């Protein structure tokens, strides 16, 4: 018997809807000011660093777009995985799980689940696991192995 529980970190909503947009607006505003009024904002360095800060902003915004906006809330239920983007949700049977992977060499250690057939959220979703602290290269969280086992056991 499966225990119903949430796999996603409590901070998913904060990262997705508050921190990411605030970072993009704040950092983007600072970079914009460096281009509009370079003498006023960075008077000590003049035009130095504008391109570096612009590149940093572009990389940060791309990372937020890739990781932050795509994060979902994921829970295990007896019927399968309950996936939510905080507006709509869908329960996906374990048999639809095609692959489970985790980005383990840096934080955040995002888990990616690929589905066949695709869900209403697409062919793959990402979630931030509840594990608070792990060292880089420590290995995958135990939920990754559990999801793999559930997908294999249900498909036999």
C-alpha cells in the first residue's frame, strides 16, 4: 500500500512564482540602468562590466526559465503521480512513467520525469525534491529510485 505524500519541496511555489520573477526584474533593471545611464550607476567603473553583467543576466534568466518556471508540485497517490502547476492538476498512472533522472552535480537537484504518452504538462516535468541538503555528487535522492521501481512494478 502506498503512502500518499508530497515529493516536491515546500519552496517550489516560492522559487517558481516569487524569487525567480523578482530576481529577473531586479537584476534586469540593474542591467538596464547600466545601459541607459552608465555614468550614474557605475560611475567608478564607467562602461566596464556592462557586457559581463548582461551575459550574467541572460544566463540567469535562461536558467530561471528552464528550471524555475517548469517546476511542478508532485505527489504520490494510490492512483499514480499527482502533478500540479498550482493552477491545474492531473493524476498520471505510474505505467506512463518512461524515465526518471536527477541533476545531481549542483543545486538545485531537480528531478525530471518523462512520460509516454505526454501529460497535459508535456512529455516531461521537473520538480524540486524535499531533500534539504546534499553534497554534490552524493547520488540520487531515494525518491528517484522509488519512482523507477513504481513505474517498473506497475508495468509488469
